[in-house]
């Protein structure tokens, strides 16, 4: 790296290196540093910059303070964000009066010209208070869904717990519940659990699926056997004081795979009807679901302990429309359809 560029960048508040979310240390190239330096080194005073910003309250006659050197100006102009002009009085005694009935909420530009100089003021007209929906006070809860505990969940709050909490709040006349984002993260690395770093903002995080709820919905006749075999590990997950994301997801994944296999091969007429509905769900959600299932399939295939995300895949698969990406699910169709399945479960649970 060029030491002179580094010094220039740091003088402008630009750091020449950074760490990505997975802890990898990156160095910014000289070319990028030069571009940033050129942009941030340009003169800041242009015809679009304001010399002052002043705030007024809507519905009140206000006055704007202007510098002494702009008294008795050649012209005074006022326009709003829609380029509509408004009448205004000439400034006197360091103030300029606005229209007698005030100005509605919005952003305005006041330009005062004298000789060859001009003074630009941004005027913000704001309401007297923030929005108040009605006169009565409102009560709400803010919760982190993963922190909820119940007798039925598996060491992490799930969508069934959220439904129970909503029912409780309704009984208590609580108006709203604020929750953490529930977006899909990276099932290849469940321990990277920040809800603010999703892999998709469309699909839900399957770790919030209530597996017992799914088993009841599918009318599973064998799930009680799976529960008996894993009762010890489920107790350990429930007893943990912290959320064991990795083992919780592996346990839920095992259970969902068990239920999905039963769902696929069951000869029960009800299961046949559900398989038809599942096919319709995949068709209805179309390319968005197929694209996400492909992403999940590839990410679980290529990811390893210290990396995840498409940037670390084989280059031939880093775009969904490459020939290899298009044909990849053909070799892992069961995995592909299963991922569609647990997204269907999350979709069903959320609706409930």
C-alpha cells in the first residue's frame, strides 16, 4: 500500500483496512482509496449547500434570522420541495417574516441575494408534536423471541410461543408486541445468530419453527417415537441458561427430516392431500422460494468451519443462472425439496 495514500485517507477519516463479519481482515486497494480521497477532498461549498438551517413549527407565523450583511437585499425568494414559490416579506432588523398564515409541514429553501452574494437557508417546518394516534395511552411489550422459554420449546422461543404470548397480551388488553427480526440467517452456521445479518429478508428463520406444532399439523403417528429417543438432548437444550443455537438447529433439523420423510411416504389420505398442498405452495411461491432453496443447498454444501456465504463458493456456482447452479439441485433434489418443506412449515407457523 502507498503510505502517502494511507495518510491522506486517515486525514479524511477513512480507514485503509476493515474486518468483515466472519473476522477476515481486508485491505482497501490503492485505487479505491484514491477514489474516496478524490470524492471527499472536493470543495464542500457548492450552489446546493446551505449556509444555515432553521426550524419552525407548523401553523405559526415565524421569522427567520439572517446575517446583518444581507439586510436590504436585492431579492428574496422562497420555494418548497415541489419547487412552488411562496410570498415573503423583505428582511428587516435581522429577520424576514414568512407568510402571515405560516407554512405547512415540509422543507423550504430561502435564497437572499445582495450584490454578487447569496445566502441560502434551509427551512424545516415541523409539527408541534410527534404523531399521537389518539388520546389514550398505549401499552406494549418488546421481546427477543429467542429469549422466550416454555415447557414445549426446545431451548429457544418459537412461533408457537409467540402465538401464546399474543393470546396473553390480548387478554391483558396490551396493544402491541415488538419483536426482533425473524429473517432467515445461515443454517450452515447457526451460531452466527445476529438477526440483523440475514441471508434473506423474504423468508423466515427455520430455527423458530415449533416442531411439535408441525407434527400435530401433519397428524404424525410416529413423532412420539422420535421424542422418546431424543428426550435427554431436549431436556439439556431446555435447561441451558443460554441459547445453544448450533445444537438447537441440529436437533430441529433432525426432527424436521424425520417428519418430512414420514410426510413423503405416508399412505394416509390426509398426507396425500397435504402433499398436494405442498406442491401448490412451491408453485405459488415460484422463483423466490426456488432461489432461496438453491442458496441454502449450495451454502450448506460449500461452507466450512471458517467461511460461509456465496463469496466462498466455487466460482461456477456464485450466480443462480450459471449452468452448474441450474443443474445442481438435480443431484440433490431431496435436499432441495426438504428446504422448501421447512420454509413451508415456517410459513404455516407464522400464519398461525
